[in-house]
C-alpha cells in the first residue's frame, strides 16, 4: 500500500515537472537557449573537435551577460533541487525508524545545489578545480553514513549536482527518475 502510494506520488510529480517544462519551452522557445539543458549533447560532440569539453559546454550555455549567467546558474541550482526532491521521498519511504537519518535528507537536498554552484564556478579554470580538490581533501566528515545505502544516496546527489552544473539538467532528471523508480 505504502509503495503504491509512493509510485503514484512520484508519477504525478514527474508528470507535472515534464508538463510544466514542456509548456514553458513550447510557449517561450527563446528561453530554451538560456536554460541549463543540452550539456550532455555538447559533451558528446566535444570529443572530436579542437575545443575542449568545457569550452563546448560554455558555448552551449548561450549566456553572454552577467544577468544571463546568474539566471542560468539559478535555474541550474533550482533544477538540481527539483530533481533531488523525489529522492528524499524514496529515502524516507525505504528506511525504518532505526535506519532513518534526518541529516541524510538534508544532504540529499542541499548537496546537489552546492555541487552545481561549485561546478559552475570552477568550470573554466583548471587551477580553481585543483584548489577545490585540495580544500575537499582537507575537509573531514564528522558523520559516517549508517548504512552503505546512505552512501548511495549521497553519491546520487553528487551526480545530480554535477549534471546540473555542466548544463545537463536533463541528465540529472534521468538519474533521479531511474533511481526513484
């Protein structure tokens, strides 16, 4: 009974999400060039040319001004949040009272947005990327996951954030959809 209700809730959520996105893009086709989608195509197409993967993704983003950049980043962060929300529902539904950890819920919701922001910042600078790696290596996690399944949820959150950060929110959505179902 509980599983059927969760599947129904997920289905309704994803239908509203897909329907709303389709209506927005269908009614305002000029917005599509400013949305963080299509990054996956650019990653695939960048393999054979002179330009690097990062340059290809930057060209695909279509942002030219600071306002457009901030808008693009805001939509990417929102996309990461929207795609990670159903993952929290699955976590809550699949954990017993003893296994349940509220900090994992917070991590699943916040981590994709943080990773998206970081990827957008370091996307065009190898030096910043290495600096970030050093900082991340210095950070020590105080909490260890209660189960290996919790680590899987955290890994999924990082994947969603990386996808949204490179401008491929559609990949984040597919990851979320495949994981939740």
